[in-house]
């Protein structure tokens, strides 16, 4: 996600191999750059490689702190003295956006406790991030979450043990690491999204910037998998946080611009100057052609899914469940959609989950009836694991217990805004009322109003000033809606820089 293969080729790196791939040919004329996580398995593979080296020289980079005993094992294996360099280069996490990172970990907790292997991995990822950003932070954590406290303590232990690595130049206001728990806001990952990046992840799925389009009807071979990266795609960089209606307009402008630049069919190449101009402009044209076909395909598929799955109506009811407080209207709306054949199984299950999170304890809760309707839709076996009496969320939340403090957001736009016939007209509308709990938490933190009683500091010291450099980490995964909230907070608070991370980045399926 950080570097494209073509960019690496420009640096004269011509061969890409995995260390664990068998039957690699010896190529003594090549130098090798190894970039690895410092795991026991990788160190053992490297030891075997150095005993029988296939390349002339090795430059070894570990993405995190490596123990002295492992360095000693490598030194002993290097009998032919082929190792030129060993360095720690802290990159033990996935840089998703300029202000967002992920560890690509699913299922980090078992019930209310950490899976120990995942706790170790999360601690490593988070400390590598701090080292790469050169931050030695003060730490705050969510008191109501035992996993948040545990992770805070583990990070602190690493900082104390590796104090020399964390000895960075002090800033006037120390940086702050805030550790939160996904379970405090279960609603945000269940909502349909209407900004480009979030919508693509919700409907198509983003995996390390790659989008699988192989199921799109009539897709051409070269578009079965595409890459969406703000680093080398200007259109995506400019549109990732815009809403769907604006993207439609912008893609139309992109098409018109492309048509204007298109080389004329009968272009005469009569002189050397004509040929030179054509050759110089052709790569740019080719790149633009790829960008246009990629985004037209992606936006076209999003539009198809929105229409096929009736997502405008579904999303309106989701927002009503998340932001309004009218039980009878919400119950009627959910029932109506459950009876619609256009509403997919996933969307039906999602609506019932949102209703349950919000109204399970309401005096006239209709949850048992909704569950019966969901079962009655037929073919819902795979979602039976996902709702009360259906396993997966029962395990996570006995009686939905830990989500009982459901966060109700204040709508950004008027609830009665008429539904736009052609999609989303403007951001202040019925589809984007919801604000994630994270936005409120960070807003209070920036203003110096976040309560120490709910988010205590680890250790005796506290910040006297308002924080300016904030890293917020969500155990259990972040969302692109929260990434958008952080992007907007960074933009509206000059002098404050927030980086958001999570064990993964969720959409509803995840």
C-alpha cells in the first residue's frame, strides 16, 4: 500500500521474491534487500538463507524492534559474510490514508478479553507507529474497557523497556495516545455510507487498496481487480471524502476532459515535431484513460447496487434508527422494508440489529416479531449466527448488554429533508445525519473537556495544556466514517493533528 511495483522498478529493483518461496534460483550477480517483520519464523527463514546465500550481498531491514539474541543468530549464520547492513525501519502497520492506519487484524478479542497473540501483535503495531512518527506519548484509555487498559499497559512497558529508542526531542505539549474500544459504538459500522471511499468499502470491499470487481456483470479482464490509492490517483484523492452526488458530477467532468484530450483518430504525423508531441503526450493519455475507465466502472457498479438493493430507502431508515427517537415510526419502517423483496438478506439483518441496539429494552419493543419476520424471509441461515439467539452477536453481547449505552447522535441536517430523487443533493441531508461517537470524544479531547474519570491517564502525569498531537486507536476496528470525521476535525482545527488507527477497518460484513 505504500509503494507500487512500478515505482520500485524505477529504483532498479528487478526481482521480487518471498523469503519462504521454495526453489529460488541462485543469482549471485544480484544484491538483495530484505524487508521483514522480526518474527521467530522470519528470523529462522533468514538464518537458513544466510547459510546458503543465493545473492551476492544482503541489506536487511526489520519493520520493528528485533532482539539482540535474534541478531546474534543471524550473525552466526552469516559465515560467508554476505550481510552488508541490518537496520530497524519501523513500518509494522498498514498506512491506509495520510491520517489512517490499520493492523489488518480480525477478531482480536475473545469475549471481553484479549486473544494474547493478537494483543502482542497490536502492541507491536502501535509501538512501531509511535517510533516511525517519532512520538513518545502520554497515554489515556477508556476506563470501561479492560482490553483498552491492558493495551495501554503493554505499550507503556515497551516504551519503558526501549527508552533509548523513544528518546525523542521533547515538544512543548507532549503527544497523546488515546486507546478506545469499538464496543462503545456498535452503530457506526452497521450504517450504509455515502462518501466515495466509505461507500466503496461498504458495497465492494477494500483490501489493501485493492477492489475486487470480478463479480461485476460484463466486467472486462483488465478491470477485475483495481487499485484505489490517493498516492497515485488524483481523481480518487480529490473525491474520496465527497458524497455520491458530487462524485457523479465530477466523473462526468472527468469524462468530458478525457474526450477533449483524446488524440484525434485521423491525427496527421507529418513532421518529426508532430511525432515527438504524440509520443510525449501518449503516456499521460494512457494513464488518464486507465483512471477514467476504472472510476466509471466503480461508480457504475455502486449505482447499480444502490438501485438493486434499494439502499436509498434502507439508508434513510438506518439513519432514523441511529439518530431519531420515534419508536413506532422506526418499527413500521423496519417492518415495511423486511417485507420488500428488493431488500437483501444482509440489509434486512442490519436493520434488525440497529433496531435491537436501539430499542431492545423499549416498553413495546417489536424485536421478537422482527426476528420471526427475518427468519420467515427464508435462506437466512448464515445470518442466524448474527442476531439474538443467532450466535455471533449473542456471544459478543449477552442480551446485547455492553451496547446498552447506545450513543444517539444529534442530526447534522433536518430530519424531514425530502429524499433526493437522483441520490444525495448536498451533505446536510437525511442520509448523513449520523455522527460517530468518536467525533464527540475527540471534540471534547481537543477542547480539554474529556473527563479523566472516564478516560484516565496511565501513570501519575497529566497534560496541562490542550493536546495538539493525537493518536487515537480503536481496539476492534475503525471505520471509514470515523476516518472522514478525523479528516474534518484536522481540517477545522489548525494546529491539531489527529491520526486514527484500528485493529482493522470495518464494513458491515466484517
